[in-house]
């Protein structure tokens, strides 16, 4: 069975960086566990690592969603997902696109983020 390659996107690289922070918290907890200090709760490091890892996944998911929506909105394709063809864009965003101050892809992505 072949292993899928990692996405080569800015969003995925940020995810890996955030996940590495979580790993470092685990390593710090493991390193400090040897000292058996009553002052330091080693479990805090593991809880913080867990929160960091979950936050990294959540952040990556949303950033990837925004990126992909923008890509789909930029395509002139009849194969666009139905939900995106029915997506309502405020007139202020339509005017920004019409004036050329933003692209359609960016306007849609910004509005998805706002919702």
C-alpha cells in the first residue's frame, strides 16, 4: 500500500509547525518528570500538548477549507459543487469584485471566513 504524500501547502506547513509545538511540550513534560517536583504538575504539559494538537488540527481544517473554497470560486467550471453555486455573497463584496479591488476567489473566501 502506497503512502500518500503530504500536501505542499502553506496551510499544511503551518499545521506541522503547530503539531511540532505540541510534541515539544510532551518532550518537556518527559524531561521534567525525572525531577519529581511537587511544584510542577507534569500533567499540565501533556494537557497543553493535547490542546495544542487539537487546535492545530482545527486551525488547519479551517484554513484548508478557505483555501479550497477560494480555488473552486476562481475556477470557471460547470463542475462547481452545488452548495457553492448557491452561495450568497453580499453586494459590498460583489462591488469590490466589480471595481477590481478584490478577486472573486478572495471575496468568497473572506465571506466564508466571516460566516
